[in-house]
C-alpha cells in the first residue's frame, strides 16, 4: 500500500481524488494549501504527490523541487485547470512524473498512479548501487549534487548515451569520468574529443583515422579516436560546437557503431559508448538549426544537468577545504587554516565561473597569504569582496562600500617597496631552481644560460638556499 | 594562457614542436621543460590557472614516465605527442585524458592548429582582450 498526498485547494476535487486512490488500495491524505502540504511532507513519508499549480499560498510548480527534496523524495503528478505548455515543460524539467489537465477522469489518474508506483517499487529494489560510487575529484553533499550522483550511478549501470549539461566550470568532464570509472567499461579507454579545439580540417581524420596515402602527409595508417574508444567511452566535450556536416557523419556512426577511415574502403566496427557535454542550450540550438534534432535525441539517453555553484552554496565549505588542502600540497606548503569570515565571503559570492572560478580564487588567496597560516577575506581578490559587500547592502551606499574595502585593504596591503622586494626574491628563487633543474647543476652551463658570472650565481644560490642538486 | 612544453630533446621532433609553438605563442607565455620533474614542478607552481601542456613522448619509456605523474598531468589540458600509433600506446595515452593526440613523425601543423583553437576558445570565454593569445 502506497502513501499518496493530494495538495489541492478545491475540496471537492481533493475528496474525489482521495476516494479514487483509496479504491485502488492506497492510503490518501490531503492538504488544501501548499504550506500545509509541505508540513505533511516533512513529517510523513509519501510515495506520490498530486499537486495543483494555483494554490492560495503559492505556485505548485515553484514548490516542485522542494517537494522532491523532502526525505521520502516522492514522485509528483502535477494537476492544473489551465492548459499551459510552458508550465508542463517546467514541471517535467523540474522532475515531475506527469502533468495532467483538469478535469481528470478516474482512468487518467489510475494509469499514471499505477506506473509511478511500479517505478517506485522497482527503484526500491535497485535503488542504491551495491558499492559506493567513485567520485574522484567531485566534492559535495547537497541535495542538488546528490541528485546528480544518483544519475551518475544510473548512467554507470546502463549503456545509454549520456548528455551532461551545465554552465562553464561546473565540472562536466569530472562527471563524465565518474560515469566511466563506475561502469563496466572502466578498464578500457576514456577518449576525449574536444569538439571546440579540433579544427574542421582535422576532425574527420582525428575521429575516424586514416589509411596510408589518404592525404599528403598520411605516410602510414593510423587509428582514429572512435576506434581507440572501442570497449570504452567516447567523451564529446562541447558537442554543440560540431559543424553540421560533422554532426551528420557522426550521427551515422552513433547509430551503426561502424565507420570508414579517411581514404579507406572497408568499414570498421567500434563498440564505444557516448558521453557528451555542453554548456549550450541545445534545445534552443535545435530551433535555430545549429544542431540536428536527431543527433540531440541520440545523445540524450540520460541527461545530467549540473547545477551552478550559486544553486548549491552549501557545498562551498567542503569545496574550499578540499582545494585549500590540495593546492597547499601541490605547492609543498603546510595546509593553511580557513577563517570563518573567509568562508562567509565565499559563500555569499555568486560564482559566475562556478567551481573553476572558486578554485582559481582559492589559488590566488593562497598566493596572497604568503607565509600566513590562516586565510582571511583580505587575501581574496578585491572585485569579489566588493561584489559581496555591495550585495550585502541594499543600495545607495556603494561608494562607501568601495571606500571601506579599499581602506581596509590599504591598512593590510604592503608598501610597494616591500611588495617588490618579496616578489623579486620569489622570482629569483624560482629562476635559480629551474636553472639548476634545467642544467642538472652544471654551473658552467648555468652561467652560459643565465649570463651571470660564477661568483654572482653562487652568491644568489647561497642567498636563496639552493644547492646544485636542486 | 600559458603553454608548457615538455620535450626531452632540443633536437628533431622537440625542436620542430618548439618552433611551431613559438611561431604562434608570445615568448613570455611559453615555458620549456626538459625533465618530467621540472614539468611537474612547473605545473604545480602554476596552480589552477589556464594553461595548456604540450607533451612530447618521444619513446614508449617517456610515455610510461609520464604515467607515473598521471595524477598531476591528467588534470591539465594536454596535447600529447606519441612515439607511435600502436594500440597499446594509445590506451596508455588516454589514461592522461589528452585533448588532442599527435604523433612524433608529424610536422606538428596539427598541434599548432589545435593550440590556436584552444586560445581562441579561451579568449572567447574570458571575453577577449587578454593580450596573451596566439599570433594568428
């Protein structure tokens, strides 16, 4: 017996639906407002929610994500008395199971309810992968990220093609690698096709390979990336950048898993799986003719839409801790501490460049912190601090904010002479270390390359504590 | 955007590759490394900034040496030049997740063309005006 919640302000419809659900052998509860429905969801487990759109205290569609994120993660069937295509699309995009238009007959209710309950039952049998997912380099535990991890698990256990979408810097390639790493193809290659970097003139030979004599310079037969992905994964990064003729050629390969190398006469098989990624709105691109609809359909077996960082700020603490440790290790420094106000600024910022921008910012903060063992907001780039400060104040005080940030910075900012001395010493040290590595400690060669005299070179090396062996 | 070139030898393929890159990338934005140790140190020191590493594995042994540093190398945008077109070599190469594969016996016009596109694309993302793009 399943638990079904009906959220509808129309008492007649609500009681009619309750009776229908009970007749099918399930337990029904009803709420006449959105807030009472959300309260019910927070205190009880439900399998299915029938949700009206226009409720006295809010819009059902807007509450869809919140409902899906409650503990029992119920499936949601949207009901509305107003035919609305955009609303239907929004509902499905936000994870609704189905979209029904009132008046709803008993038959219209029965079928989706039966199917959704079958799906839930099946899900409970295979819900969690037997082993933990390997998520190398992916950090986060927010509901938004957990939803993505579930999709990674689902993708890893299937052979369907996967389309990963998301803004620049959200980690699309990391997710593609995670799918490969957790799949039965993990032991074979993960082959990257950088669709934006490969010039049109190279794309065909790079993808399909070529036979000897196919073109000037083809003095031997070479496998292409599709062949190299046999048994593994072909990752089409920035797939939206493929030209239309190339999309056509590639569509055929996707359908048949056979291709002909450039200049070749025989077709070759390749058992590859496609994972594609894009930061473009491919549905829009289909409308403008930039991407073939049939190709998009083929690529979209499973879609993973990665959230921008501003939509899962609760992961920022973990991300900062992870990357501070990682970068300190890479630089050979002891791991630095993080002050609470440093985290506060990072959490308040909107991160248009997403996780990649956050990592670059941490990198810059580490450099700015020098020998200090704790990271403070003063170590962050000024534009970020100014934006956060502006955002925290309603309006009309922007100038004051900039002045405040500038003056607080000036009190901790070093004098130019000190700054120059520190940077110069740093640059000298780096230069000398690289010089020793390059020449393997050969002082004669080092003098030749650097143009320094032997005595001067020794003096500088002594000053910076550098030995000939590096 | 910086280009880090790893080529053990200053002659032959290493020389051709360096000359090809130098023709399109301003001098200050190229760093040449002759040892894997120097390469990994340089990449570590770069932090997470935008950079492309062009690695010439002139022999299978050099490729194997690169694989010992896969944790550092595979996080970078790589263009990898392979010693041969063997299946086993390609399989090893893909463990570094290169964005483009070329071969030692080529003229490297392909590598230069890919680099140009990478620069162009990065500049578009950054809104242009970085002033360190290729001379195209």
